[in-house]
C-alpha cells in the first residue's frame, strides 16, 4: 500500500527546495540512507551512485558553481506508484563559463513516503559534452576541491 499522497507531496516539495537551496545539507536532507542515483541516458555508461559516491561529486560542483538557480518547468506526482518526475533547468556560474543544464529527474519514494530512495537523472548530453572537458581541466587544477566526475562523464578518467 502506498503512503498518503500528502506525505509524498511534502517530500517532493522539500526535495525541490533542497535542490534549489544548493547546499549539501539541503540536498541530502530528503534522501534515504540507502539512496541511489543513476545518471541517464544509459548510453553514458555511468554506474549508479549511493550517497557516499554522490557526496564528493556534488561537493565539487557546489564548490565551483556560484549563483545557482533552479527553474522548475514541470512536476508530475504519481502517488499510487510512489514516484514523481521533475523537469528543470539548472543555471549557475563556473570558473570556466555559464552552467545551463536541462534535466529530468525521476524520483522513487520510500515506503513511508518521507524520503527519496532512488533518482534516475537525465542530463542534457549536448551540454555535458561541452562541460565535461572544462570540469576535468578545473579538477586537475583544483585537486582538493574536485572530488568527483560530472554526471555523464566517462567512467575512464583518461577519456
């Protein structure tokens, strides 16, 4: 049986607010302990990440990106299946130019509806193809701050 729709809706609202807040605390606040994030499209070949793997990547992105702004274009909530979808554009400033990533985030809620258990996140591959080499260069120049790869980056660090 699905948890009440109101609980899921509140969790979805808190997830979006946390994402838009662009801090580690706000982003991770609604994620379950066994949370996983799968970058899409599958053709990127990126493995699913748990909290432990996602934390350094987001820390790197949050360290280098300023003036973050999240624009939500659409949300769909399906309480009977414990799921939701968010279509958004993330914008910000990086040391190597503007960040403008269009993405769709598919969420699955836990059995209580109060946490997000899983995300599958579809990234703008055209933008990521341009962003990846710039991020890699920045990461090489800032090794203490860059602890992760950008989503949809090659699993091969030499790629």
